[in-house]
C-alpha cells in the first residue's frame, strides 16, 4: 500500500478496513485481521496496528473477545440489529 505522507498511517489503514467492512469483505460477526496480520499486510509498526483496531472499536465497528480476536459488530442498518452488541 502506498501511504499518503500527510495522513497518519493508522488512519489510512483504518479506512481500508472500514471500507472492507462496508463492502462486505468482512461481514458482521466475522473476525477482522489481528495486529500481526495488519502488520504483515501493511508493513506498519505494532503500536500503529494496535491504534487501528482501537480506533475501529471506538467507532463501534468492531468488538474484541479476549483470547478470540476482534470481530465486525452488528451494524445498526442490519435487519434485526440491536444496540446490545458487546464492545470492548
């Protein structure tokens, strides 16, 4: 991935994952890439990859189950979705 020099890398990577969630590449309740997978795919530092997932959690797009990984949250537009999806 070619990074734009004027935008923080974590924001650019988070946008890629956000787009993958939006387009269904990562459907609701499926695992998103781990920190190590993000590092390998995008060539970024551990702290940067952690910040990507932290930001997506803060936005409510993903939730983390300790020991299992991070998963796409049920989206409010999803039929029958409720606001009770666990978020870490």
